[in-house]
C-alpha cells in the first residue's frame, strides 16, 4: 500500500504495539494538561505520520503543518496514499 515497505512494516508494528491509544476522525487528539499540550489519542493515519517523522528525524510540523484533521496532499504523495484511502482510514 505505501511507497516504503520499511515504513509500512514499522506502521503495522506500531499499530499492534499498544503504544498508541486509538481515536477516530483526527490524526492526533490533543488535550491541555497543566498548560502543556499532550496527545491522548491517535487514528491509524496519525500513527503513520508519527512513525514517518520518527523514522526520518522530523517533527510533526515539518511534514504536515500541525494539521490534526487530515494528511495534507504533499504528505499523502510522499507516502503514496490517496485521498480516498485516507478518508476510509480516518473513519476506522
């Protein structure tokens, strides 16, 4: 499915790891706790984006300008994932 098989394997491992609490319809669900923003949930695409960033030594804002609602076109193109695929996955 993805352009990078290495990233795809890493993504699936992360999804199965229990490290990420699941949420839906947003890449990452943030809450403010003691004045700090904390991520409390991830959709599967948010996990993908986060693993891509970790694999490439990038920050979240470096690749998607902090959009927590969708993968922007440049990011989708980099990953090799279509808008239709992202829309389907966001609701899972």
